[in-house]
């Protein structure tokens, strides 16, 4: 499976950080077809952990939680290693946050919510 991580653009951060329900009520949820309006592709994780973690549908939320933990600044950039990448993409945050998204196999969009992830239909 392929997991593509997209971080919110700075101009979407305030809204995106409010969570799924807030965005849905205001018709502001990101979509696969227009993701470049609100988010920037940061990186892709393919063959997640060399297949050691099951990625079938019932386990997808578990995998997403592991990705969230891996994408915290203290884990993937403990000494500022990601600083240049973040700046080069016009982003301002290193740690995955509420409102950031993971696209699974170019087909399903999952947004970080206030607690866990929610799939955006």
C-alpha cells in the first residue's frame, strides 16, 4: 500500500485545525480532486514497514495512527532534519496536525481529526 502525506497550506491551517465536524458544517473539507487547494504533498510511504503491519481495511486506522506518531517532529526530525523540506514546500509545521491528510493508494483520503482519523467521502 502507498500512503501519501499532505500537510495543510498555511492559509488553510486555522480552518483545518478545527477538525472534521467544523470543516464539514462549513463545506470546507478537503477533497481528492482539489487537494492542492488546501494541502501540499509532503512525502510518500510505500510498502509501509516492509509489510510487517497489516494494511487491510479493518486495520487502516491502526496504520494511520502509527503514521501520525512517526510524523511527529521529535520522531522524524529530532534535530531539524526536515526544516529545509518543510520550507521548500511553503509549509510552516513539522509535526502532523489536525487537518493534515493521508491519501491511501491514491484513492482514499483520511484527515487527522481532533481524536484519530476520519475518512473523507
